[in-house]
């Protein structure tokens, strides 16, 4: 072979050969997400209405469920009593309580406790689960409910009220506030609030409808019929009739409804009929419960009462549970709508919860039932959550349903993973909270937080809704940690709020405290046992329903965020 040919072949071989592969790049390790550890969460609550008002052994205190526990529905099965409340887009939802004496109530579950049951994605806090109604028939417990903007009306079932509760069976009818009634012949009916027939005659003109339901098939049966048009007297243009409950007693079919809206004009009215389909005649002395006629300046007022349901004890006594509010000034209350209970009297076979002009009492005679052991619930309360196990208590809640696990309980602390879900956004933030149950309430904790990136923050949030809240905690900026207070009082402000004040963070864990005193709030921090006020007398009225809107109450708890 010639030298020229050998050289040519060498050039071709060099051109076609594959160069040795470059070594693979070293894997880039993602930094571990920032975490915030909270220990020893302490709640202290006080209301002056309870000062000097101690209930004796044969009495109980109102409200029976303090704080944001609206729209109560009650059920007796044998010697057991069950209570359920609205929860809107807080999760887990529909808290269920049990009692033997109608006084000591213990939460036994949340009926909506799995993310797949309902979806609150992107919803405002006061949408979601409205006005549940609990009932029982032939070995099965039922909760019928409306998920506003998230599916409509549905029913869930359980063989045990402590759960688990089933996934929803969705029901095709218009309106909200459904409840179930089981007649003597075994037929079941749904009554609910819906639009009136034809065009509404005035603002707030609604109607109460009824339709038979086949619960075994999960289907509505036959036509829907209006039982009540407008309210107890259509000539007076009654507004927002809703929250209907149907029951049979004393030879009559009764229909009880809320009327007047959810503010100070709220009331409860009653109708009755000799047949299940009506016609239903209103009680001439309606309403059977309201506080709208009482003087506005009275001491320790209870207002906005309504949305009631009755229960008969095994000894033949009757009681009503209903919602009410306890404003600290005018129409301002941060605690939301609460659950009250009063005995029911009967007049000419009509139930009466409270005579006209009478104020809702805080101290009431107990039902004639065997008293459960334990201290009397309610009143002024303090407690410490030390996280002794590995699960949260049933009274903790978050906003909207979580899609991932971002909290843990270990070594006596609650640890949150800081995520890019701001408390003012429309997702599920790393936020867990307890209800504010008193007009004067403080929540404190000790925080350990060492984030690696600027913008991270962790601390306590007092939250009414995504546009109205306060934050107190540590914030990293410029590589340094500061203790800051931020406030959001409109949707135009940043999703984590506008800064009101900051101070250098102490070394190591920091103690944080939010103290609300009616319409004012103090924000304190420190280490080694001493606390310093960072911001004092901030405007806590932004945490009220009057200012923030909606139907919920303030909740307070730990929060963590990292961009």
C-alpha cells in the first residue's frame, strides 16, 4: 500500500472516530426546604361577660361552642347527641361533636377529612361548605350539605358518626341549606332554600322547596314543590328565608327556618301542617327567636340569632341549638358566629325558643340528663398544646385542602415546611390554626427558624380571610433575620402583607405572641422569658366579619413561607 493511501485512510478514520464521552456533570443538590419548628402553643381567652357569672352544678354556659362554629345541626340517637357545624373552605371540614348531656361536647371527627371528597381550589374562604344537616335512619347516619362553587348539593353517609364518612353523592337540585326528613312511612324528603317561582319580587326574596329523595339510589324523586314563598309574611317582604329543618311532633309537621339575613335582623320562624306536603301555616307570633328588638347599647349583647334546630331529649325536654354572635362594639366581632343552646317551651303546640324582648342568657339551667364527668366547658379558657403525640388534634384546621404533606409533629414540636404558597394567595399555604374563641384572646409559641434564602418567613398569623390578616414572625432579608409585623387589609396589598414594623431577631429560638383585645391587637416577641411589644394597639377590627366580609371567624396559628 502506498504511503499516500495510508495517510488518506488515517485521515478518514480520524474523522469518523467518536471522541471519548465527557464525564457526566456532577448532580446539583437542591437545597433542603426551609422548616419552622413551633413548640408549646399557648391559648388564653377571656370575656368580661363571664366575670362573676359562674355556672353551678345544675347549669351550663352559653355559647356551648365558642368561636367560629356556625349553622349548628343537632341529632339524638338513643342517649347520644351529635352536633355538626359549617366550615366553608377550612379543612378538614364539617366538625362533628358528641355529647351525652348536651353540655359536654367532644369533637369525634371531621366529616370531610380527605382531599378527594371535595375540592376548594382557588375558592375564597367564605365559599365551600355551607349549613350541614345531620340525620339518622335505619342504622345509617347522613349529612346533607352544599358545597358552594365546588359541586353543589350532596349527601355523605356513615355507619358510625365518628367516621369514616363516605365520598359525596351529588344531588341535582338548585339552592343551598338542604336538610333531610324521614317520615313515618319511610319516605325521605329534602327541604332547602332556593329561588322563588317566577321573578323575585324584592331583594332577598327566596323560597323553601321540598322534594322526595331515594337515598338508596342517590336520586331525587318526583316534582319539587314550594312550601314557603318569601317567609312568614310575604306582604312584609321578608328576606333570605333559609336553613330549613322539618320534624314531626304533637300531631303536626313542623318547618323551622331562619329569616332576615345573617346580620342583626336574623331570626327564626316556624310553620306547621297536618300533612307533609303542606300547606304550611306560619305561627302568628313569629319570630320564635331574635335579638333584633333589643336595645343596641345593652351590656354584653348576643346578636344575629337564628338558624336553629330542635332536639327532644329521651326525657321529653326540648332544646334548640342556634347561631349567634357576641360583638365587642357595635356590629364588630372577630370570633365568628357561635353555637348557643336554649330550652324550648310550647304554647298552643307551637315551639318558642325565646320570648320577644328577652336577651339570650349566658347561664342556663342544665337539661335533665345524667351529667358527664369533667369540668364545665366554656367560659374563660386557657390551655397549652405541647404536641405530645404524632397527630394534630381534631380542632386544628388549614385553608383549603392540602395536596401534599407539609407538616410533621415530632419531639414535642410542630414543624412546617416553608413553601411558595403565600397566606394571601388562593392556594393551600403552610398554615395551621385554632379558632379565636374569645373577644380577648392571645396565642403564643416559641419558633426555631433558620432559612437559607431571602424572602422566607415563619411565625404566627391571625387570619380572617386571604385579604384580611396579621403576621408576626421572623423574616429573612439581606441575609439577616428580623422579627416583623405585617398587615393585609385589602386585596391590592402584597400577598404576605405590608410591613408595620421590624426589629433584629434575637439569637436562637424566639417567642412570639399575638394578643387581641376586642378591636385592638398587640404583637410581642422575645427570648429567655421576657417579651417586648413590637407593634401595639393595631387595628384588630380588620379581623371582624363587619370589615372583612364573609361568614367565618378569626383563626390564629403557625405559618411558614419561602419563595
